[in-house]
C-alpha cells in the first residue's frame, strides 16, 4: 500500500454542500472563499473553491449541513490543513485534513 492510498483510506461520502473556508494570506491578512464540498470523510474533505490554497495552509471551515438529515439547522465547523490542490480552469479542488471539528446549531431561516 502506498502512502497516498493510506491517506485516502477513510470512507468518502459524495456530498455537494455549501462551504466557507477561511485562512491567513502570506502577510497574515484574513481571507475567505465560498465553495462546494465534493466528498467528506471522517478525517477530511475535498472542496471546489475559486482560489488556490498552498499545501499545509491552516484553515477554518464551515459546512452547511442539510436540515433533511440533521432535522435542525446545523453547521459543521472546524480547523484543518490543506494537503493537496488541483487546478482546473477558474476553480481549484482542495483536499484538506480535518484536525478538529464541532457542530453549531443555527437559527432557522424565516
């Protein structure tokens, strides 16, 4: 088994959900991007973003979870780090490892 296969050993679930990713740029300025998840596993996720993030960039993220599954408005929030990216035209696929996460209850939309 190669290292990359070992890293991908978690079960990935295909889910297209809204995600916000936040990080600090080269000069420490806070930045953020909106995107969509492609897959999520217990230890990471793959998202499509409009910007490229360098490998090992620490990130904060918030994923909007579907109320049809959670039964109450909820988000998955946490911290992680970028492990790879793939450029494709105006979008970038970003794979990240989840280092820590928690669930946030949110107010229902009016």
